[in-house]
């Protein structure tokens, strides 16, 4: 009788559901562990520019990050981008600057007014480059400022500086067989931080001034980052010139990971304990190769601000990476976390 009851309960849908979920959790943890055992947490270091074949075999094909020294030594920008030069060249030009009260753009943020959590986008304003540079050099400003526009900003807003760097990373272009899609110019200081996210691009990220620290997680550790969908809001100025969050109308939600990988709250995000975050410091003159879909958080440090230029190359959509990552996201979100579909958008989220 007792055995029969047990057998019956085992066939009840909610019990089956729990068992399936338990098996899935176990399987996903094995996947993460196996990848970690095979790859470790090593980041390759090159003290010279690698050949295209070396780059392809050792980094692009296995999807492993690398730090390369000496790749941008020949750029005029390396020594030539002094404050004086930048003022002469682009000082009067209007540039787009992102601002948030806490220095975190595109981040999960608790709105103190409504008590709700939003995916918060920064307040974007235009200002002359000279005024922005004054802030980077220490002039007081109420909020952090970050020149971090990502629509190939170097070739649009900063096109007077284009000649000071290479139009592509030649050995990387040859390894991949295509030209970069976008070249971005970044200028910020330690008050601004980029939260954990991933991009559908192969990324060659060169630091021209200061230091950037990346916390990296491979796409397989996607299981660990508790991605979820949140309503969106944008920072706007209120009547007193203070930043406040304004929810976006409509029902659109944006997926994002709420975990801070440098200081994870393991009670709220227990799956993060299976992750093995890799911290990489990229110094002036160095370049980071960041493979597509690797999750990354970025902080920066430098006395006169931190300048970087990065090249985004489209990933190879025919490789197994894209459908695998999409599948992993859907599996974790819809089956394990009982969430709505995260959507097909695999953009810069
Ligand atoms: O430098 C930063 O703050 C962010 C860089 C980044 O997220 C990227 O290059 O994809």
C-alpha cells in the first residue's frame, strides 16, 4: 500500500517536474565542471604580436582570452594622445557622455523612489570634449561621466582621431577572415564601471591610457549568473537637475545578470559558486582578446582618466557557439528558473 502510494506520487506532474529539474541542474553543473577541468583559468600572454595562425589555433578556435603586449606600440595614439593634443584636435567637438548617479550604466538598479528594480540605462548628454576632459582631469562633477558610446564611436564622433590608430588589427583580421564591424573609443575614470554582460562580437580591446580590469566568465558558465528579465528605465534630469529613473513605457523587458562577480552575493545567487571568474588586468599598451559571448565586468583606474579603443568583429554565426549559447540561455531561463522566454534578441545584453 505504502509502496503503491510512493509509486503514484512519483508520477504526479509536480514531482516529475522537480526530478527533471534536479537532473538538469546536475547535468549543467557537470558541463561547467568539465569545461573548467579541461581549460583551467589560464589567460594566454603574448609578449609580441602573434601570427594569424597562432591566434586562430590558440585563442579564436578554442575561444580563450589572451593579453598581447606590443600590438599597438606603433600607433601614434600610444604616445601622441596627450591632453594637449586631444584638446587641439577635438576640444571643441561635441561628444556623447553617459552619466548615472552610481557610475553603473546598463545595470540592474533599485529605484529609491518606487522601490522597484530596473535595467537602468544612463542619462546621455552632449558636451564639448574640453569640458569632459576637465572632469577626467579632476574638475568636480556631481555624477560620474563616461564617454562610452558604442556605435563605432571612433569612426563617427571621434573621426579626427581615426588616423592615430590602425583601421583594423591586421593579424586578427587575417586570422578571422573579415574586417571589424565597429571601432569604439572609451574614455572614463574609476567612478564608472561596466556591469557583467556579454556581446556577440570577437573583441580586440586596446588600452591607450591607464589600466582596465576585466572579470571574465566563459559562456559555459552562463548557468552560474542567474540571468533574468527586468523592466527598463532611463536616467533623466528632474526639475532640480538631479538624475532620476524614468521607467520606459510598454512591457519590454531586458535580460541581464544581477550578479556582481567581484563581490557575489552567494545567498541570493547560489549558482555563482560554481563559476570560476578570471580577473585580468590590461595595462597601458596592452591588448585583450575577449572571445565572443564571454561575460565581462570592467573597472578602470588612471590618474588622468582611462582611454581605450576596441575593435568588434562579427562572430562566426555558423559555428556551434551561437546556437549553443542561445539554447543554454533558454534552457536555464524557461526550464530551471520558470521565467518568461528571454526572447530571441542576442544583442548587447
Ligand atoms: O571598457 C568598458 O568599460 C567596457 C568594455 C566592454 O564592455 C566591451 O568592450 O565590450
